[in-house]
């Protein structure tokens, strides 16, 4: 089955042959999908009033190898659908300051760990080369992803020139992108909830023959469907705040990768910059 598109439909079709306990699980997921996606098998079982093993068997009935696989698919669907209000409700278990600090830091650590374990080294190498080879680079990122675009644009501009950061909205995007052509690279950065304008910008870039690099959270992301290269960084967070720690770490690696391959020219650039910084007292 197409896991992300047919998951809810799969539950509906399987409902007649489920046991009583499994039907209770199915009903809870259907009515509380925003909460169920982030529960462990034990916690879901406790909430519904069945055993943990019943929850595991429920996942098996739906043709998953186990509960973690089912949960991952459900999370992939839900992260793009959750409203801000629903995400605020997910923080209800954050009972005190210590709990908040530890849970948020742990979530960020988990995002980096998963991003590292699932890294596509070939895609990373191709992305580095595409940055080096492009005549002009356009970085498109809106809303909370704007901070990532500013960071990437700042350092790439030091490594090489012709960097254009597109972090505005509506018509501004296309007024900046209208000169893009087949010799250019457009980098789109977006995480749930995905900005429709970022997706439209990547679609336009492809129509003009430009190469597209998507930096997003999943190969199922709408940004990935418009890209030549896709780099994945996890951004899971049980909160109304987007977790940008793993994406920022990925950008760090990308900048370093480009810098190493451009080491000789980079050294000349920074030698000149150091003189400018010293002359105009840029740093105290």
C-alpha cells in the first residue's frame, strides 16, 4: 500500500475483521490522530484500555512489521496536517521547567541522531558539487525556515559570490527568480507546515531549467517532488515550535563540504576579509 496516503483508508477497510480491542485502538486513532501519532505502544494501550501487545498486533494486522513502523507512517502524515492549536495541545505533558528543558533537548538530539543515521551521502556529495558548479544560487525559504536561509546565505556568500536569498512572500519571490536559468541552482528549504509559496518557487525554477536542491524533512515532502537533489533533516517536535536544530546542523555540513572543495579560493577570500574587518573594526 501507499503508506502515507492509504493509512486511514486501510484502517477503515480492516475494521470489520479487527478484534474488540483492536477496534478500540482504531477508533481512538481515527478520532485523536494528532495525539496517537506521538504515543508509545504502551501509552496508547493504556489510553485505550488494552494491553501493549494488542497495540503491536493491531500494527501487524495493518501489514506493518511492528508498531514503530506504523507510528512513523502516521507521524509523516500528521506533521503536515497539524494546526498550531493542535501542536500546542501536544505540550500538555510538559509539567515543569526541568521537564521542558530535558524533553526539548532530547527531541533535538534524537532529530540529529536520526538525520545522521539516515543520511544519503551520495545526495550530499551531489548537493555540494551543484553549489560549486552553479553560476547563481537562489535560496528560497519562508516563515520559520527564513532563519535557515539567512544562515546558509551568509556563509555561502563568504565562500563564493552570486548568492540570492529569497525570504519574502507573494510577488517578491518571482521578481527575484525571474532571471533564473539552466546554469543556476535554486535551494528550497521547508519543513511542516510547508509553505505553498516555496513549493511554487521550486516549480517555477524547474520550468526554467534550473537545478533544484530541496532541504526538507522527508522524501515525501512536496519540496522533494520538485527537486533534483534532496537532503533530509528531521524536525520532529511535540510543540508549536519548529525544531530547526538538525536542519541547521545539516547546513553546517553543507557549508563545510563546499568550503573544503573550494579551499584555495576560500583562503584568499578570508585573507581579504580579515583585512577589511580589521580596518573597519567589524569585531570588537
